């Protein structure tokens, strides 16, 4: 964790702890001590009170974050939070639901104003390739803080609670949050000429209209809103499910919330690991499907079921089959939520411009707040009408499956590319360096890769979000196991006897289609760079395209390469590394024409590919490290010569 990122991480962590400490202390007080017959509705109302400020203040928060330095705004907001903590202390000491609801509302105000900063500042301190991991850390930290806040809040509210302990924790964590915010690096003003709209209604409507103008941002906002709805509904339904259906006490509720928080952190980490530095959206679809299935199973398994005997204590849930079933469903539902939300958040941040990023996040928060507030009111009405908690989980699961279908059909990304990226990441632990270089090239670009195995084409396709053109040899294209790939992609077959095929490639590149090509023309049989053919260079030269050199390492060790067993140690799933260098243009003498120009272009491309191999080969290692690496690649029983 870098110094750029750590202060924001801890600010968010302490802030989430304080919010959820107060909210869950209030939930426990209502549910087990002072709520009475209206306890379930009051708990749902508490969630709505906290989320409501997001609807009418997120736009203001986004404008403030874009107009002024985000770090400075964060510090001032967290300073104000200290005073709100004092109101919560008084309310808890008096067991005043009114005062606690006021404090919760004010914490929601601070959270609404801080929300656009929390996610809008990430691209200011992180590279695009770091966004999935950064979002996963923020998401994970948030839910770990929720876990700790829940546990401590439950303890603080048990048997009516100790006001002294509550006051100490509220004040200390508010001070820690403010202290961490003081170390957030300044970002500068994103839009110094922006006029902050005083009418929050006008600014809110304006933000939503702006969001709708960009189909990708609107899609991301709707996706994020649904996850927030599902999370809010789950967290509001889980305590009464444990108490009224399973027959548990406060400690069992705390265990359930702990399972949920840890699991969503695991799901967030898994989403970041699968992304491997890229923005891939298929995990969102997978997460939506899993969320629906686990919610339905949770509803069916508790529908009409009798309470579990002796369900009291933090580990009591694990002492029965039904309890373990409940824990697994809850964990699966939360892991699915982590898979769902991280890619969508990272995508929205990457798609938004730097001068309006905070306002885009604010608009997403507005839509989420409206959705969550509306859903909590609907759930409260359904509860009042007599619908059971189990039935509500069934309804949530069915709705999630419908959402999964909608998300999959409208996803602004290539499903095939995302699926291949996940497969290569899962099977080969693929690591990609320099992914940002793909976006640095102009509209006319050629991705040139070294050719080490029959798996290279799928890997190349996994690197791009938009559908590229593949240049493929006509003989290879006729192989039975290659035909499905040709049908699924935009592949152009190259026949050396037909010059018009090359012209088609040139026109495709000029039209703005990224071209994937293997300049060697065949899979290496030496393990090193083979002869580079002139055809690829001719296309780059005629199309005036930038070349993005890409090196693949690792796939040559698989059985799908053309290296013999005597050349390399064969493994089914070796670790794969992909390095993408900065885009370059061919340097060819403008005076050259015809065959001489073609040969010069081929030589220039060979120079680019040779430089790729040299720059991506590690030379900063000792002789012992080099021998160990050779033994790992070629096998420990082979002789190694060192000079």
C-alpha cells in the first residue's frame, strides 16, 4: 500500500467503522431492547435515514470535490464529523431513538458529501491498471470496518449498553478518521472554473441528465445501484431473520454480519485478482447470477422452518446443519456481491473524465440512494403487510436473476474477451504489465506479439475490450480446431498469393480497427524470436499505424507450443507474463519505394520486436538466480552452462 493511497484507505476505514458502529448499535437497541412490535420497520427505516442524504447532497459533494482540492474537502468534512459523534454519544446515553436517528442522518450527510471524494480521488492517485485493486481494497476495508463496527456496536448495545464505552469509541474513531484525512495527498482542482450550484435539486437533476448522456456511465450507475439495493436489503433483513426465524440472539446476528463482511471482502479481492490490472465486466454478470441463486436458496432453506435450538453465542451458528447452511448461503451471497461491484466501480471511474469524475461518482450515488431508499420503503411496506423475511429473500433472488440477464445483454464490453481474460488468469495466473500502453496508441494501431504457442491468439484477444481484427494465415484458418475461433472473431485470412488480402488489412486499420498480428508468421521452434516477415510491416507502413509491441512468456512451456521436450520443461499450467511496451511508429526512409521500402519496413519491425525481447528480459540478477530460473524453465536435470 503506497503513501498516496494509505491515508485515503484509513480515512475510509475509520469513517465506515464510525458509521456502522452507530448504525448497528441503534439496530441492536431497537431490535432487542426498545423497538417493540415495530422493531423490524424501525430497522429498515434506519437504513433509509442514513442513505437519504445521498439523494439530495451527492450532487453538491461532487461539485465541491471537482471545484476544490479533494483532500482539503475531505479534511473539513471529517472535522465536522467529530461534532456529530458528540450528538450520538448524548443520544446513546439517554437511549433516545430520536437523537440517535438525528446523529445517523448527519453521519449520512457527511457520507454523502464524502462519497464522490472517496471514489473520485482514486484515479488521481492510482494508474488505470491499479483501479481494480484499489477499489477492491476500499471495498474490502469498508466491509471489514463494517464487521468491526458491527461487533463493537453489538457489544456496546448489549443489555442496554455502557454510555462511557460508547462515548470513548465514538470520539476516538472520529479523531482517528480526521487525523488520517490530514495525510491524504493534495490533488489540485479538477475543474477550477466550475460554478457550484446552490440549488441542490437543480444540480441533482443536471447530474442525472449528464449521466444518461453517456450509455456506458448510465449502465455502470444502474449496475452499482442494484448491488447497493441488494446489499441494503440483505443487511436489513438478516438481523430479523436470525432473531425471528432461526431463534438467535445478538451474538448470532454479529456472527452473521461478520460472515457477510469478510465474504464480501473476499469477493472484492477475487474480482481484483481476476481483473489482473484490466477493466473486465464479466465478473459482474457472474456475481449477479450467484447472488440470485444464493438468495433463493437462503429463502427456501428458512421458509417455514422452526427455530434452531440453543442458538446463542458467537459460534452457535456452526453447531447445526441448518446453521452451517445459513452461513454458507450468506457467505456465497456476499462473495457474489464483491464480484459484482468491484468491476463496475472501476469501470465508471475509468470512463469518467478527470474534470468531472467526482460529479459522475456523485450522480451514481444519487441514483443508488434513490434506489436504496425506495427499496427499503417497499420492503418495510411488504413487512407491514405480512410478508416474511424468507419470502423477501426469495423475491430478492428472483430479481437478481432478472438483473443478471439484463446486465449480460447490455454489458458494454466483449463477453468473449472478458471470459478469455478470466480463463487465462485462473489457469495460468496471467500477469499483465503495461496495459495502459494499449490506450496510448492512436486510432490506427497494430498489436504485434511474439508467437510461442497455439494459445497466443486467445491471450491476445483477452487484452482488448473492443473487438479487434485478426490476421491469420489461410492454411491455419482451415484447421478444424481453429475454425470456431475464426467464426467468433473478426479474422481476416492472409494468402501470400492474393495481394488484395493485405490491402483489406490496411483498410481495416485505417478505419480504426485494432489489428492483432504475429510478425513472425509462425510459432517459434527455437524459443527465441523467429524471422519477421515483411507483410506485417507493410500493413503498418501503408496504414501509418502505431505498433504496440507485446511479449508473451510462459505459454511456450505448454504442450501447445512447438518446442520439443529437450528444449523446455513441459507444464500444463505454467505462469504466464505479458509485457506491453509503449506504442512506436516504423522509421522508414520516405525516399524509398516499392520492394526496397517493404524490406526497410520489415527490418524496422524486426528491430522493434528485437528491442521488445531485450527490454523484457531480466538482466538485473545474479548468476545463481539465472541458473535457478533456467532450472525452473528447462528442468532441474538438464545441464546448465555458465560463462
